[in-house]
C-alpha cells in the first residue's frame, strides 16, 4: 500500500487505514480518499472544539493530537455540524457528502464493532445525503472517431493504443495504467485488476489487437525501469495516471472538446454507452465488462437511452401543440 500522503496520519487513523487496505482489500486510491475525509473531519473537530487559534487556516491544522480518546468522544451532533460545514463552507455536493458519511460510518464501525475499542458509535442512525441522479457524460460515436484520428506525434502508437483500449474496453484509468505485459496472453486475452484488486477477463477485439501490435513494435525496451509495464512514459517508466490524463486532454482540446468536463473516466462512460446503445450489449454483460459489483451501477446506461428517447419525443414539432 502507498503511504506517501499518509505519513502524518496519527496511529489511530493509520490502524483503520491498514485494516481497510490490507484486510478489506480496498484500492490504494480509495484508502487515500478515506484518509483525506478523516483528515478534514478531525481538522474540523479540532477547530470546533477551540483546540487551535481561530485565525488558523483549516488546511494547516495538525491532526497528530488525534488519539483513541478523541475518537471515542465524538458526538452525533458534531458529525452533523461537520456535514453542514462541508455543505455550506466547502460547497460539497450531495455525492461528496454521502462519501464522507460513508467514510465516517466505516471508521467508527471499525472501532466499535470490529475492535470494541470505543463503546459508542456516533454515526449510528446517521443517514447519508440523498445523491442526485446525474447521467454520465460521454462522447458520441463521431466524436470518438475524431479523437482517434487526432492522434499524432512522437508517441502516437502508444497514445492511439491507450485511447483504443479506453474506448473499446471501458476500463478505469488505474486499470489501464496498471496493465503489465504478462497480463496479456498469446490469445490476446487481458486480465485486468479493478477495485479491491478484483480480477476480470477482457477479450481484446480486433481494433485493440491491431493497436497493441503497432505499439509493441515501438515500445521502449532499453533502460526501462519497469520492464513489465505495458505503457511506458517519456521517462522510460510506467506511465502515470497524471500522464494519461494530460495526454487525453491534449487530444480532446485538439478536436475542440477541451474544458468541457471530459476526462479518461468519460472515455469509460463512452465505451459503455456505445456498447449498450449501438452494440446491443445486454446489461448483465456490460456489468461484467465494466467490473461493476452492483448491477444498479451499470443501469445508469439504460437511463441514458431513456433520456434520449424523451428528448426525441420532445423534439417532435407537434410536442407543444
């Protein structure tokens, strides 16, 4: 597990993070997200209890004083005040506040139910803010083709292969960055490690196979720090999430779609939407391809089709007669 961000975490929080990552198998990025939520929460508690000067910036508050005694003293009212602070002062939407609520529930559940180190769970009975239903943003088929046609430059084979993988396989950014050469067998079957290190199998289609073959012809071999990594950066190491993010944004800007809310994750939505709407892939198969543990998560793509039907009917010239 990566701990660069969490070096300053007090032992009581680190204990929970260790359990979350090593026992429950949560992904590193998820564990880091848990830590950010807990850090914000205890900074609020320290500030609200007057344990620091009032004029100190919230982001400068040291949480090293957080111990089991402080954890056990947190009240339901303080949690409500914190969630209100997130809404009013930090402009957190319902989804963000729901995630923070989930983090706090898991945290206090660990110390009351799992370890019995504190007697009272202040999150008992706490309800998460209702999440708004937001349809995922995605590229049209025409925009997807334009994106692929825009690829050029020194790393065009690599960049093209990455975009083809995103648009055909619907994988997450972390999944794509984590692909190793050994994850692809001679039959071009790819093993992907998703959230919680859960593995799933993807059968590469002709477009992916052709893009992969072209990239492997030019993929750096000498002086590569991670020889098993599929996608290599300019520095001859495994390409990073940030590197892919900037690359995708570069080509989106090139086709006039920059600064419109698109991202590598939106390419995942694009693949799922095209498979469901244009390819006729059923919802259960789409769930397996995307690696969703809950079918309800996948069903958002059926709502996209419903939304388009609604727009189509409303576009009828007789709709307002």
